[in-house]
């Protein structure tokens, strides 16, 4: 029995021809098990390149379903994938690309319950998430299991990438506390190609790490600006007060850090559902306000008047209409939540925000109209 089948030997020819990889490096890829947390903008290119390169086992964790707004950047999915579970769609498309590898799809969120076993089984973890809570959990479990992991994050036109190992500074050394009020891609927007760039850098480091080559992003943060195409590398230093890499606290003790602030489906007390919004929209006792920018308003809206978020506090203080309940909306529900906070601060208490914004409203209307 040989180490590779005839098909594998042909398939990986271009790797095997590289003196830095060769048959030994390719065998290391074949023997590797990589855990990919998140099958979104970063997870798609990471999974595509690792599968194509012949990483023998991939486990893909994602509880989400494909949404039409994902297709602008999540290149594993097609229009037919909308509504289907990402992890399962990813598995099907990756196996079509390379049937000689093993892929496990986990369709539940990566959490403290399933995380330890998933990390324990992997040689390398790829952080393809979009939030700090899951990154802290990946970080702390990887420290506990002495597993290296590759971090990447994207925001509008900027990206970051780093390889953390048991010997290096950790993610908490870099970010001891989650920044407050950072929007995710759903709220902030992201250039479609940006997760492709950063995911490709992650896959590049992963393939070098697994095949035994040097990895320049070890203990180093790469900063990418897609607008002017600048790349900077910053050496990381271990923080002597870091609770994770000095193992001052266990993941169980740190579990409050892993709570996703925005994952809840429950409505906050200032939020209204799309159905409630529709009832109120036709009732003259309710004043509906679109708080997005003028450009967004002109492009598309779902009624009401237009007052941008930055102007709302002043506009309503000048012309108070005490009899009306105010309902604000925006694209995803984040800016309208800010508008509600600003109005309450100005003493206008009878105000609400459309939960999930226009995005959620459109989704529910598509379902209602079939
Ligand atoms: Zn640390």
C-alpha cells in the first residue's frame, strides 16, 4: 500500500513538485485535521483552499443558513443554497471539489459545550468567525489544548491576520477586552473581495504550518488596507497580566466572555417585530422614521419619513410631537437602536426600533408572500 492513491498523486502534482513541500509535506497535509469555525466570508476561501490542497480532514462548524446577502462574498454558495445550512452546503461543495478528503459538518454554534472536544481533535484551528466572543473561546480552548490557531478579522476595507501558538502571545494579550460597539459585517458592510483576501492569507499560513514550512505570521499581526493596498506587520508581545496564556483562569471561569451579545432572537424592550411594525405603520398615532443616510433612503425604503441618525436628537427636540409613538428603522436594526437611545437621552421615552431592520422586514415579507 502506498501513501497516496494514483488520483491523489496526480491531483497534488503541483505541490509535490515544490521542493519546500514535496511528498513529505503533502503527506503531512493528508494526515492533518483542521477545525474551521465559521463558514462565512472567511470560512469559504479557507475551506476551499484547504480542501483543494488535500488537507485530509476538515471539520466545519456553523449553525447559520445561507442568506441572499451572503452571496456577495461567501463564494462556496450559489443562489440555490439560500435557506440551506451553511456547514452542510459547504461540505457538499467541497466534496465535489475533492472527494478524497473527509469533511464533517457541525450545524450547531461553536460553544463551551462542544468546543473542547472539537479543538482536542484538531491539529490546527481556523478562526473564520465575525465576533469577539467566539474568538475568546477559540483562544482559551486552544491554550488549554496547546493547539495553534489562525485568526483573521475584516471590517469594511481593512483586515487583520495572525497565527497564535502555545509559545506566542495570545489573542487576549492583543485584545484583553472586547471593544464596545463594534459592528459586524451585517451592519457595517464589507467589500466582497476582502474576506477572500484575508481568508487566502489564513489558508496560506495554514498550508505552510501544516507542511512544515516557516510561518511569518507566528506571533505577528498582519494589517491589510484594501483601499491603498498597504500591508503592515506588527510583532506581538505577551501581556504579563493576560488571564489566558498565564492560565490564571480556565475557559469555564471565563465563560461570560463567550456570550454573544447580538445572537439573541429575543426582542429587547425597545424593539418591535416586523408584524408589529406593519400594524403601527398604518396607524396615525405612530410616527415612522427611517434613520439611514440619504443615499440609502433614495435607493430603497419601506415608508415613513427620513431623518438621519446624526440629526434625530436635534430634529425631534425642536419639533416634539408628544402624542406620537416613534418607531425608527434602519438597514439591520443597529442604527435605529442608537436612535432610540439618543431619543431617550433627550427625554423622548415613547420610541421603538424595528428589530433586524429592513433586512429582517424584507425576509419576513418574502416568506409571507411566498
Ligand atoms: Zn495572552
